[in-house]
C-alpha cells in the first residue's frame, strides 16, 4: 500500500463515529433492586443497551469504564462507590462523552466538574419519611407489646458509609422522634442490602433482643431476609396453613424500601407490613429519554420529568398491604 493510502486509512479509522450502543454499568446485578431495574430498563430501551456487571468491585467497574468509553458517546453508570467517579468524569470530559449516573449520586463537587453528565435518582430522606408514614398506620398498642410506652426498634442498614443507607437510617430515627414516638433503639445492624446476611443478622437480633417490637429495613431484600428469620424462629407463623398470615396468627412488623415484586407478594400474604417503592420504572424511563436527548437531539420539551442542575429526582411511592 502506498504511503498516501496508509495515511488516508489511518485518518478514516481515527475519525470513526462513536458506536450508538449505550453501555450500562451496574454496581452489581445480583442486587435484587438492580436486577429489577435492569429488566425495566431493557423493556424500555429505544437505543440498544449493553448491560455490564461491576460485581460490586470498584476496580472492575473502573476497568469496564475505560474499556468502553472511547467508542461510545453516552454511558449509563450505577457506581459501585460514589467516591470513585471523579476519574470517570475527567476522562469523559477529555473524550467529550456524556455520562448518565443513576441510583448512587456522585458527590456534588465531583458532579459539577462534569462537562456533560446527568443524574437520575431519588431523595433517600423521603423514603425514610414514608417508612414512618407506614408506622403511623399501625395502632400503637400493636407496636408496644410490652406496654412500656416505647418502641423497641431495630434498623437493618445497607452498606456502612453508603449515602442512601446513612440517610435512610438517620431519617427514620429523626422522623419517628419528630412525630412524637418514644424510641428504645436497640441496634442499627449492617447487612449490606443482602437478604441472606439480613436473615443471619435477624436470628442474632432475636436472641439478643427478645423485647424487639419493630424492624425497619433500608431495602426490601433485607426486609425479606428478616422475615425469613422471623418465620424460622416462630415469630411469624401461618398456623392454619392457608397461605396467608391473618390477624389471629403470630406476626411481627417489618417495613422495607424498593417495592420489589417479591416484597409486594409478601405483603399480599400478610408478612411484610409495607414498603416504599423506589420507582425504577420512572427512573428507567427518564434515563431512556435522556439517552434520546443526547443521541437523537430530542427536544427538552418532550422530557417528561423535572430536571434541575442536570439532576432528575423521582418521588418514592408508599405501598401498604391490601
């Protein structure tokens, strides 16, 4: 090949447009909420999506980002660690790429450095307030089994240091106190948003605190894990074997967050008292529309959500047993 021909070929390769497929980097697809979110996002996609599992490892996700960023105009990222996103933002700035973060919000100082980035999520404090709304729906005499005027409370917390876990846990305590409840906070137990870890933790808590009266969980997976333990230990018992816990059978109040299908089923069967839906369908829809705006120059007038400072917050939805 002649030298001029080689130069032309290299120029054309270097000028190839970014691939229209959109990589979606998840922190961990084994997480029940993320698995549900992935399914909803897939059902709504208008541009082809590539789903990539970070396996809850920062280094793995960072490597995945570097593998994909050069060839894609838009990337959607659910960070493993919100403290680790600044290098991604700086790389995207250099490559003139757009990042749509979701579910785990980058630090404000980091996010402001982004030349083209968006965030889609929810206010974690609102979910805590809605959980207390569910507590309000229970008669106090049902909660106060030992009639001491206090609620003996356990909180199942997600990851230590995780923004939503910290805010949800603090928000529940503050909101309960603001509404006049007298609390005996027995323990805030970390179970990493994981069902099996929550089962083990709850068995331990039952042994430590037989006076326990209420479990509030940072997510549905841990709430369902708590219920698994409560059933095994006889604190919940479908004694007439009709498939539903009714008002005459042993029962214990547990409240979750996410609105997972399995949690809704548990509520319908009388086990889980209530949950606060983290509206993954609306978030997925907002992400798909943002992709269209960036890739297809869709008008902002067609965007169905309120956006301020490049951030979209979706309200939680309170769900109680039918």
